[in-house]
């Protein structure tokens, strides 16, 4: 396997692969965990995806998203502006490497808002 050393980290000996795997999944696992973490911290959450399974999951969780939006919907930006009171989103965590989605997120964040994009690759101590 070849990987950029800046996107690798060692799993701690006490953390099992089964416990770590959901934290490394850029798709449904980390997205649904992110929704729950943000809700547990008291933040309002908008889940944005192009997969209806992910949007359904975001609204079925115990700590569910306040709003789930299909990013391919032509009225997505209007729905976000309406939901935020015309201010845009205060923060966006981008879980994709799709450049058009990243650019869309940058435009959806409010003035002085935060847009973070994070990709994770992992390695175990046994390498």
C-alpha cells in the first residue's frame, strides 16, 4: 500500500480495529457519527448528501439531524438559507473528496463560517 504519510496514523494498542473502523469510514459511519456527536454537543445539524440512504439514516438516529437535504436538489441553497434565516451554515464538515461538493459546501457556509475537509487513512502497529 502507498499512502501520504501526513494522512496516516498508528492505532493505539488498546484500540481494537473493530472500535476504530467506524471512525475511519468517510461514508455512512463517520457521517452518522458526526451528526450524533454534533447533536450531543447541542448543535443544530443539517445533513447534506446525494444518497437517500444516508439522509434517511441521519433522520432515524436517536440524535438525529434537524434537517436532511439532497445536495442535487435545485432548491438546496434556498432551503439552507430559509432554515438558517438567510445566514448560511456556521460550520460544515466535508466528508468527500468530490471537488464540486467541496466547492458547493464553501458557498453554503456563512460569512466567517468554518468549512473543514478531512480525509483519514489508518495503519496498525503491526505493519
